[in-house]
C-alpha cells in the first residue's frame, strides 16, 4: 500500500488480503465498489466479518469504521442480503 496514503482502519492482515486481490493503494481501493470488493474478499477468506466491509468504506471515505457501521448499517446489510452474504 502507498505509504503516503495509509488506509485508515485497515490492519496488516486486511491490507495483505487486499493486496492479494490487486488493491495496493488508496486510489485503487477507491476505484472499487466496497460491497463488491468485500464479496470478493469473503470468497477468498470466508471468515471475513462485516466489520471489514465497514473498514473498507471507512478507508475509502477516511472515516472510522464505527461511524460507517452506525450511519450505513441497514443499507449495507440489505445489499449483502441481496448477494446472499448477510451475516446470520
């Protein structure tokens, strides 16, 4: 990942998973739909939690993942449900 553009809220494991999918910088992360990217990550790493989705959006928007979870939880859960990925 770009050292000049850290991905806020994403730790080493998440960054490594993104890197494995070809996402290496903030600009590359922003070029993706976060839900679609989360779906790809979930295929590779089934244990990925919904908090990772919140963190992806938080990194894209430079927000804390908890803010994303509070503000967009229902919308994101509905989108995940449409994809068959909503947590149970």
